[in-house]
C-alpha cells in the first residue's frame, strides 16, 4: 500500500438520524459490552419495548451462543427496512458529526463521526496501511458480523478510532465552532452512559477535516495515522465484505460504492477524556504453582526489575517480573503462553475489566487471577508501527458504560 491511500481516509457521509423519537431508547451500547451479563440486555429490552431502537438492528454478544445467525440477519434486515420505509430516519447529507460525550465523572470526550475508506485500512499484522487495527483479529468472530452486513441495508457503528494528533489539528477547531454549527441531538444515554450532544459539520469545515487527516497520514507514513481502538472485528467484517464485493463485481466495483466506506467515530488519542484501562485475565481451574512454573520458560522471570503483573489465588498472591521489553512485548508473549496453557490444561480463561472482580474470583478459589498493567496511550502508535497489532483483549478504551452507543446510521446498498 502506498502513500496515495492517505488522501481520503476520512470523509463526509450521508448520515441517517431518527426523527420524532425518544433518543434515549433509540441509542443502545455496543453489542460487545456486558457479554457475560444477559440481565443488562434484558433491562434494555424492557426499557425499549414498543419504541424505535437500535437494539432491533444488532445481536448483543451475550446471546451469540444461542443465536441463529442466519435468522438473526433476516430479522435485522426486516427491521431496518421497516425503519427506512416508515420514514423514521432523516438524511443528513454529505456531513460529519462533531460530538461531545459527557462521561459519568464529568469528563467530556470529543469525537467526530464520518466515513473511513476501507481501501486505506488493513487489519493484518504486516502492513503499511494508514489505518490499522490495534488488536489481532480472531477469524472465528467475523462470519456472524459479515452475514449481518451482507443482508443489511444499513450500518450502525460502535467503532472508535484514534488519531495521532498531538497538536489537535483535526477535532480541536470544531470544539470552538459549536455556536455556529447546526445542533443535531442532545440527550441522556441509558444505563448510566452519560450525555451526548452532536453538531453537523459540512461544506468547507468537513473538507478541512479530510485535508487535515490526510496531512497527518502523509506525515506519519509508513507508520499508522489512525488506529481502531474499539470495534476492531466489526470494521474487519466490513473490510472482508467490501473485498467480497470487489471480487464478485463484473468489471470491478464502482469507486463510490457505499460499502467501500464504514461509519466510525474518530477521536484524538491525546484527549484527556480518552483513558486506556487494562483488561485482566482469570484462568479458571488453574493453580498458581503449576501455571507460574510453566510460564518461566515462555516468559523468564527477571530478578532486576522489568515489566510484570500481579498474580492472585485463594492461597496467596505475588508479583511476577519478566524480561519482556516493554508492555507490548509482555502482552504478546503472555497471551501466546496462556492460549497454549489453557488448551493443554483443559482450563478456561475469561477477560475481566474490573480488578475487584478478578480479586473476588481468585479469592473464591475458582482460579488464578492475573492483574495486568495498563498501556501508556502515548506509545500505542509507535508500538503498532514497530511491532504490529497487540494481542486480543490488551486494553479497553474507557469503562463499559463509556463505550460508544449506536446512534447514527448509513445506507450501504
């Protein structure tokens, strides 16, 4: 991939928003949140009953194990068509949306909704694409998402992407123009999600954004200018789907085919309200002695300091310092070890965001907890540029209720 793919990475889109609708009931959190808590989604279902809602157009991962993928895709397509034909949705043409998300602690996270050109994106590990995944893609997680996208006339997005924009050249100027921009929404998000406000960005203001992103990308090349923080697998599915369209199109797919683009929220990684949290591990059915003993050959301990983690078990806890060259190397080598160990030992591993939960599970004797360090967000672009994607579940952008909510839509056929 060459430098020419930097030119139109992030562009305006024909964005759809609901009209005359209870926006709190319309907007639900990303499908990959609360995946072990079906009661959360049961509450959301009760709250939104009888109202137009994005819940009708997604499959929460809490239900993936009991969901008929093909049937779900048909149901989702039908509901999307109902919303389109019933004129619930209004079009905001050739636009981006500048948004401010007020989180539960009062911090304001600023973002910009627009379309990523999937030709400039690659989720593989060895790439010079200006837009890259932050975490390795798990192929088994793609088919269900591709199946929905193939039949869906609309896309919704929970993708959060990040710019390496130390001078705040892209989003910063928009935050000073809200008095001049058209207000599009302002409402409270359900289930403790905070508040969100959005303004339309179009015309020269939108073109200036596209130029600024392209400039950052050209300056960064061949390092990434944009990384995908949340929604890596959803964007990977969109990419795979677009590649299928190109392969099957007689004479080539049209350059402006809507499926070539995917709606995302763009954020500046240096925004103070963008906080990276560690994702910890619990190895159920394991004992600390055998696990740590097996680990020594894959990640030798270091007696003179280094990068490490805390291990917890009902009969004790401690710190394990390693010879890994940085946090990225620690995660990569530890994940490779755990994947093999869990398989060979017939254990089970889960990924836990909350340290308190890890401590409670370890104290109960159910397994070994591993409290991992948080990544320094200031180094993430450098690390991905040099080492490629992080392992799966390396970090979380904000806590669960601070994730992106589905809100904006776009036609993809």
